[in-house]
C-alpha cells in the first residue's frame, strides 16, 4: 500500500524572512518526506508592507511574479508563508493553474470550527488585519457567527529585530496568559510565533492555541495527494484501464 506522504511532486515555499526556512524545512521533512521542496525568500515584500502600513499593489504584483517563477521552476504547488501578504496569495489563486496555498488559511478554517470566541495575537498590525479578515471570511463561508478578540503585542517585533528573542517570547507569553483567557481558541497570526506556545508550561492556557506552519504543511500534503490521485486517474483513463 502506498504511503500517503509519497506524493512524488514538488512544493515551493515563498518566504518574506529567511528565519522561517528552517522551521518549514523541518515540517516538510516530517510530513512530506518524499516531496521535492524548494524555498524562495524575498524580505523586501514584508519590509515594504510594514513601511507603508498596507499591502501595496506593486507588492501584490511582485508576489505574483515570484509564484510564476516557482511554477516555471517546476512547482506543482506553491505556499506563501507570510500572513501579511496573505491577501495577495488569495488573489494569486485565481491566476494560476497550480494550487497556491495561503499559510494561514487552514488555521482560520480550523479556528472557526473550534469556537465562537476567537482570540488573535500578532506582533504586526499588517498581519493582524488580514488574519482577522480571513477568519471572518471563513466564518461566513461556514455560516458561523464569531467574536474576534485582537491583541497586538507591542514591542515584541522590535525585540525580535534586535535579536532579543527572549523579550519577544516573554511579551507573547504574557499576552497569551493575561489577554486570552476568555476565548475558545487562540490564533497566532504569524508563523514565527509558533515556538512560543511550545515553551509554555502545560496547563498555562485553558484554550487551544493554533499556529499556521504545521496546519499549512498538512494542507499542502492533502493538496499534493489530491493532485497525485487526479493524475493517476487521468493516466488510467488515457490508458483505457478501469480501476475498481
């Protein structure tokens, strides 16, 4: 019997920070051991978005150009791992024949299924807004009413940029413990925040905490597997075989 991970295809990951590459390498090794993986990094996408305080059209076009380059390089599926440019990834889905995965989409879908009161934490306002908008979009699609509680962790990003990961993690941990006790589920808006949850002592939080990286890679595995099944059915049909 074929292993569900043995999809034999290529996944491209587009990052806006090189710091995310090791995390996604590890997750892909775990969940997609037989899939060819390659990474593309363009830090200027997030730098422009943070500087302008919004996702500009030129940044959308540049991300779409990167996705096109990934497709030309042989990618069967492309994942965009930055939530701040997530809306651009959603636009790109309509432009390519290959699947484009938005890193926080699977997380948002899971969150609206898990509870009505959803807490959202971010260190960037440019990430907080798109994440909240995505949660509301998924709630409408599922015909579920939700309440969203936002927490922007001021100072955490500056600490991280200055190499002070301890302060960054402390600010996030305190926000989790003090501002997210009344919600049904907590969503971490940025992939880089995932490690903080693992460091918290067991029982610190009453609500489950979702982060996007692992859920996104599992989603990619499902998409790649579906493509493989579709390809096998097509080959079978062309060959005149009938599968049971």
